[in-house]
């Protein structure tokens, strides 16, 4: 079993159809000054939280697309250890 991970600050609101993205229903939007923590519900009752910078007009219960870069993904093995070759944090 592999686990795919990404840090919340590496996700962004995807306004276009380009690149890698997740789509789900906006479950929570917590404003924290210049940034927000948004949680979307994915199929299978899974949740993803993103740290969004700037002012995005988001409405609860609406579909939101989150984009990300493939190089920001990390892979972990069944024991939770990072698989070598995955992006390392500086």
C-alpha cells in the first residue's frame, strides 16, 4: 500500500483546467487574515485541507477545484516512511 501526500500550502484554487487537480465540495472555509484553510470533501468521504493565500470568493457546498504540481507530491510506504526520490523539504 502506498500513500500519496501533499502539504496544504502546496495546493491552490484551480481556475483553469490545466495541470493536476482534485475536485470536491467545499466543506469548510476558515479565514485567518491573509490566508484561509479550506477543506473539500472528495468522493469516498475523504477530506483534503488546503492553505490558500489571498482572498478567494468561495461558497460552502459548491464544487471547488484544487490544483497542485506533481513535484510537490510525496509518497509513503505502508509503514509511513517516505519513499526515496520523493520531494524532500528544505
